[in-house]
C-alpha cells in the first residue's frame, strides 16, 4: 500500500509511471512565460503546454457572400502563445470554441450577452481553418483540442441560444447547447483526421469548473453526462473527458457539506471512480483529464505559491493516480499578470514555487514502490527503493482528504511529530537517514532515527506543520 493515514485501506494502483505522467502533465502559458521556465518544465518531463485565450472575437474579419470566413490569425495571443509552445519544444493542448467570433454573434444589449453562431456552416469553416492554421501553417504534428472553457458557468455559454443565459451550472439546457457545439467540432475534426492521417490529433471536453465533475447528482453532472452522450453517439470523438479542479471546492475522499460549493456533499475520489466505472462499462476509449488544477481558486499567496501548494500537489497527484487518472495540467506556468497569487509553478523572476518543487520531487521518484504509512491522520507518504537499496520517502501534511482547503487552517499551524513506516518484502537491514528536506530546504539529519521490526522500517524525527512537504533519503548501513 503506497498511502498512509486515512486512505490506507484504498486499493493500490501502479505508482511510478503514473506519478511521472501526472507530475509532467504541463501547465498554461501566458504573456510572462520565459525560456528559463520552459526549461524547468522540460526538467520535470513535460511535453505539452496548454494554450487558452488564443481565440480573438475579431479573428473573422469578414464573411463572403458564399459564407466563407476571411480570417486574421495574426493576433497577439495567437502568435505569442503558439510561438512559446513551438519554439521551446512542446506540443499544445488548444482551447477551441472558447470565444464566439463577433461576425457570427447575436447580441442582447439588455443582458450584455453575445450568443450564436448566426451560421453553423460558416462556423464549421472557421473550425477547419483553425485546424489548418495550427497543423499546417504552424506545423504542429501532434495536438490536443479541448472544446470550450468552463461553459458550465452560465455567462460563458455563448452557444446557449437566446438573450438569457442558462439558469445555473446544473441547468442541463446549457449542457445540451454545449454538446451541439461539441458535435460540430467533433464532425469537423473527424473529417480533418480522415484527410490528414499522419497527424496525431486528440479531442475532448467539456472543460468544466470543479462543480462539473464533483456534483453528486449524475443527471446534473456535466462530466457524467458527457460520458453518457459519448456512449450514446459513437460518431463523437471523445478522447478525454475533462474538468478543472481546485482544492477549496471539495474534499478528496470524505463526503462533507462545505467548500465553496455549498449545501451538498462533495468528494473528488468517489466521482473519479464513478466516471472510470462508466467509461469502462460503456467500453469507451475516453480517459479522464484534469485540464486545470491548483490549491485554491483565489488570489492567495500562501496557499497557491507557499508550502501548502507543494503539500496539496503531492496529495492531489497521488489521489489521481490511485483513481486511475494519468492526465493533469496545472493552472499557470508563471505567475498571473493581473492576479499575482493564483496557482503558478514559477514566480515572475523565474524562481520555482513550492508546487513546482513538489512536482519535481514526484517526477524524480524512481525505483520500486514500497508501502508507506504515517501515525498522524493528515500525514501521508510514498516511498521507492532503487537498485542500490537506497530508499526515498516523500511525505506531506495536508487535510484535504477530509476538508476543503482553506487558508485559515494553514496560517501558522503547530508542529506535530510524525512516525513513518515503510514496509519491504524482505526484512530490512539497518538504514540511516542520509538527507532530509522540508519545503525544499535542507535540514540536519540529527534527531532522525530508524528502527526495524520484521519487514517494517520506521523513521522518526519528522515534525511537520499542516502544509509542509518533505523528502527523506535512507541508505542501508553496511
């Protein structure tokens, strides 16, 4: 068993390869991205970057009498973001259908709402031109495309026809409108793949908010309904079902009422397992993609850039791997240009944040996985043994499994001594603690001790606070 604490009875899933995929999943580029930061992403094995906000409402500059769009792709974000991705050796996860072109929009001045399109035929041609631009003009042979961005939020749902937006996130009229958009993108994509068989193209959605995946009522859950629709209509391309997730929106594995989604019981673990069961029972080729994630959806320096972001990253990534998810994309690579303290992997100056440091520790964890547990309910750990019998242990202290993440509990909490227990298949010999880091800062190994009993190896001396994460190296004593 690779988990400690409250999840110790969960079913273990393959550790190392999945952890690497998740840690290296990528992040979203923005205007502040630098070459040094891209190099840091390569250092954790990243191959893909997410490009959002690249569509411009004025991409279509005119429409001919035949309904053909005249398009200008040389807009600042389109040019800059794709250059970032290509010039630094990545392939893109492209957000498509996020913005309705002005030339295809109806408007309601009374409701400050744009909706449409006025012509699906012209919009389909626009979609094909977008594919041409990315794969032919820019030369990307490998691409992923995600339809829309948080269109379960009523004001984002431009394809819902009429001057009034859907009533709520759980209004399935909004979902049905979204699936109309998705079916058009899928049809264009299917035809395009048939005429360009050498290209590696993947398509998915619905890229919902956290509510779109953790909402407990299946009939109102966008992710569940997306999988159902993919099962009902096998002409749809459904390579992945996607959602965003932030730790303040729900718990990891305990049904409670709270978080930012009030008056319902939510937990991510059960919802992911339920989705996996639906996908398997329907024999779909679809995988789950968490296409945007971070500690909390707020402008909070401690929670999103400080040590709690590292602890949450370890807990979140390990939860995903236990639930058979192998795809996750962090919110931002560099700090936000407006909201400076939303989740990011690098500060403006290029220094890695704690979330990045935690992902790098996960990426560098190699060897054979070993069961690891802790005697403190909020402390969890994973461990691996290399060919030389050295053992690396990653441990973290976070209470997200039972409570939505909240700043108040992580602001100067007390230290709590924690004992870690690692189990080997054969009785361990004596081990010594060779190095320790907490929150990516080295500590003295004085005060750390080990003991063996049967196949169990215990380590004492770790004294974490809620929101800390640690790495320990143990070496066999000759």
